């Protein structure tokens, strides 16, 4: 009987320790999911840039994030996103192109809570092309092999937390890697990202 009681005591102690550790971990790092929309176009530079008319396009973004608390007001947040970027360009050299670039993106941000329920964020985003398509003249062409495999972007934005588990965010993205699609002109992903997310 004593052995059974002793065993139950050990099991209860271990269970209490595990539960306490889980609560402590959840207060420091929490997994969440988010979805939203990209509004993007290409920032152009080069000899032919002035002769190209660039226009915006929209795309979906969704994925997961982990918010890790560093201090009272400072956080680190890595993410894993499926992100659809791209833009519409029209030039005499390359003609009309409506590019949709689907990326696997890994943003990493430092966040600062500057006011109750509000956080500023900034960092880098690394992306890898999954699929690229060009829509023009009622036709669709796969141009994945013509697009740079990876993309690097600076990103920053603001978040509003109406509750401890719900977040609404807006982010600016500025690519620093040429997508290498256009001849004589460098094109960089640029745009805004609007998302809503929830912590699990």
C-alpha cells in the first residue's frame, strides 16, 4: 500500500511539474496561424525602367507564426508562409506581362510593444520560389525556371491585438533581390501585406 501511495505521489509530482512547464512555455512562446492578402508590384531600375508601366496585383498569404517573448515589451517572431506576390508590367521591349510569383517565405521579426495592444515589427524575409506564371494575351505560361530561385526582402509593420489571442497586422515588404525575369531591367518585389491571425 505504501509503495502504491509513493508511486501515486511521484506521478502526481511529475504531472504537476510537466503542467507547470507547459504553462511557462506557453507564456513565452505561442504558435499561431494567419491569413490575408498581398498587394504587390515590381520596383524597377535599369536602362528600360522608364519605358515600363508597372501596375499592382493582389495575392493570398497564409501560414503560421511563433511569437517568443524576450522581455516585457520585446518579442521575436519567426514565420512560415505561402505568399503570392508579383505585378503587371507593360513595355515595348518585353510586351505585356502579368506575373504571379508563389513563394515559400520565412520572415523573422523583432517586435516592440510601444503601446497597449500595439506592436511595431521589423526584420528580414527569405523566400524561395515555388511556382511562377505569366498571364498575357489570354494565355498562361509557366516561367518558374526564368525567375530567381530565392528572394530577400526587408519588412516592417504594425500589429493591433484586440485580445491576447487575436492579431491584425499590416506590413511593408521591399525586395533587394532582382527576380531576373526582364532583359535590361531589374525588378524587385515590393508591396504591402494585410493579415489577421490567432494564437492557438
